[in-house]
C-alpha cells in the first residue's frame, strides 16, 4: 500500500497537502528504518525537507507513519477465482508472494518489519489493522468462493484456514530462515499446504 492509499487515517486540518510531500516523508522514514535509526518527527523533517506541520497533516501519529512506510511498495492482491481455485491460491502463495518480496519490497525490509512489529505491539496492531487485514481480503474471498461452490466444507472457518495456509509460508521464512526460491523449501510448503487443503475440502 502506498502512502496515498493509506490516507484514510490522516488528520485533516490545515492547508491541503502539497504534491510529492507524501513520498518525501515516506522515503525519509524508510531511510531511518533501513539504517536502524530511531524514527522521530525531527529526524523525518530533517530527512524529508518537509515541515513538522506537514507531517502531522498526513499522519496523526508516528506509529501510523511507520506502519505506512513499512508497507510502502506492496500492493493489495486480487485472486482470480474464475478457474482452478487451488491453482490460484498456490500462485498467490508462491509466485506472487515471492515477487512482492523482490525488487519493490526487499528481503531486508521484510525482516526489519518483523523486528519492529514484534518489539512494538501498538505498531503491530496498526500494521495489522491498516495493511495486513486489507491484503488478506482477496484470499478470504477466494476461500469463501470455494465454500459457495461446494469445494470446501460448509462449516469452514475461512479466517482460520487462511491463517493455517499463510502460517506454512511464514514458518519457513521466519523460523527456518529459508527462501521460497529454494526447491526443498517449496516442496515442504506444498506438502503441508496439500494436507491443509484436504482438511478444508467438502
């Protein structure tokens, strides 16, 4: 999600935002994060060349700003449910997830994001509410489509099922420190996902 997409949380008083300020503020925040420096309003103002008032016109708190910065460059994915549902979900979990963590969202930022949200519960909640929950919607709709089509059990808890599917991927990336580009890692994931998929089927 870009800073523009996250604008719903921002405060509104004062002059209208000037073009380009959002990107300057986000990039200054990311530089601080990538360099392991504390994100403060003064540091963001210095790094962006934007006034303190301009920062607060766009973000009501540093937590919201950091949350938006950590998600910068990531899109809200859509899942095509018109064909083979299993194939569409696997494509989302493998090809498109790996692509999303590539050039536009480097591995180092993915790991830094984990570090920051695990050390700050307020940030973790802000990130979940404003970004992660939105990005899950496509997958949730895909699983609900499977229930509606009779492919999955009628009593399937789609939120819990998605947690299980994504948990397979995150375990490899976070706990084992593996990469989805590694063939053995991909096979482990696919075998685990097959097990979960069978449990979801009607």
